C-alpha cells in the first residue's frame, strides 16, 4: 500500500489567517501509524522541499511519538524532502492523508491547491483522510471516494488506521480474493 501524506500549512489557503505551519505532532502520529503497518508513505507539501512544521510547546511536544521522531533520521529526512503538489500523480497512490486545511475540494480555479489534488484523488475513487481545523466540502459530497474527516486532538491516528482499512477493503475482489 502506498499513501500520499499531504502537509498543508493552514495559512496556505487564500484569505486564511491561520498558522503558517503544520503542527508536527498532528503529522508524526499518522506518519508512524502508516510506517508501523508497513505502508509506504510519500510526503508532499505546497512547494516541496522541507515541510513548514511547528512543534507545540508543553505536553504535546513531549509525547512518545515526538520523542521517537526526534531520534528518527529517516523520518526527519522524509519531512525535509517532500514532493511539491505539482509533482504528485494520483495513479501512484492507493490513498491520501492530509494534515492541514486543504482549501475547497471543488473549485476548479484552484488547480494546484491541495484541495484540487484531493478532488482528483476522490474522483479517481481513492480514499482520503483530512485532518483540518476547518474544511469547505464539495456540495456533491466525496463522489466515488471515501472522505475521512476529523479535527479533534485524538483524531489523527484513528483516521490513519481507518484510511488503511478502507484501502484494504478496496483491494479485496467481490469474490473475497485479494488483488
């Protein structure tokens, strides 16, 4: 299974006055949930290169996941070398997991936004999980795709697990044989 993890600073949406970075603790947990399940994770951000990340202060910054991240050169390298959204081909992935506010998923004028990428993934029938602080969902819903949304502090890891379960279900043929 290959999952695209999209990291979107919440001020990347036009007109947004939100934080100019993705909170690392919201991304690290799902990242490890995927890796621990032997899922290939590819990271993408609006411009590619190093993801714009911020670490919370206090209790959230000292969790086991954050301590693990600080010791994990592979993870640090992954977050330092993301694809740009323009480099992503939907056919290369089984699913996507977005951390941050992706913008509208139906407005065609935002061709290179995370919202447009999510719209293409959903249109291709790919499951997508989104962990925003707010979302502007299409009036037609998620189309043929599955949209998993959560914005609580305990949402990211269960959403990552739900996404993996959805992909596994899609990979099973109707007769019950795996693809």
